[in-house]
C-alpha cells in the first residue's frame, strides 16, 4: 500500500499482497490525512477486501472517496449474471469474499452476492442487487438493493447519491412513493453527493456524507 499527496487530495495505491486487515491498520494511524478527497488505485490482483477496508477508513475519517481505478478485478459470473442462487443462510459477510464489479449495471441485471459487493460505476433503474453484506456503489444508485440479506443488520448501503426507489437492509425496507426516489422523498435541493444508509433502531436512516 502506498499513500501520497496530490494537488487534488490523496492517492492511495492498493497492491497485490495488501489485505483488508493490513490496510485498516495502516490507515488507522493516518486517519487525519484521509479527511479529504482520496483517489484509490487497485494494482493488479489486489484483494477486494483491501478496497473495502480503504473505503471504510476514508468514510470514518470524514473523507470522500474520489475516483477508483481498477485494471483487474473480480467480476460477476458468465454472461454478466451474478453468482449462482443461494439460500439466505449462505449469505453474509463471513460466507464469502467481497466481489468487485468494474462497470455500470444496466436495466434488467440482477446480481446475488453472498458477501459484500463494490460496484465501480452506476447502478441504473431496473437493476436489482442482493448481498449478504454491504452494497457500495461508487456512482449513482438508482436501482433496487437489498444489503444484509438473511438478517445481517450491520450491513450498509453507500452510493453517490442513493436515488433508489427502494432499499432493504436486513429485514427493514425504505420505499419511495410511486414515481419518485428516496433522494426526492428526503429533500428538494438536489443533493448529488455520497450518502450512507444504515439501520438505526430498526429503521433505515440515510445520511449525506461530507
């Protein structure tokens, strides 16, 4: 892992051999540097868990993930389909590695992921994502997502912004009125930045990320 300053903020390079634990520990002692825009580069076959750890550290420090550059990443199954269908007990952060999707998802796509999924693009209307862990979308989230499938209430949904007609976390659901989206339902000023959805006292709460 390499971290260096740039004119626009910071550049974080994740290299093969970096693990989620290593990245989390290294960034924990540099948290004050992360409260800015951070561009993440994934070099070769870097562990996707390292990317999730980096995103979590940036978010916790009050920073903003900028661009994510990933030349080689884990992709969904053949023909763009997600992994093979599984029962709810097969899902969850402990059941699978995080998967990374390196492109936008178009209408008609349905993906099922036993662990967490990081999507390096937009999730367009008409897409459905089901994950046992977190759903992290580096672009706009306009499709339907279910994070924490199987009752994993600690899962989160992160998007730039969350403009979905419906999201689920664990067994809770937040649904916008017909013809609207969650962003439009919450505010009128057209916020387009990153947003984080999580469960709080059994209710899905969506907060803007500074």
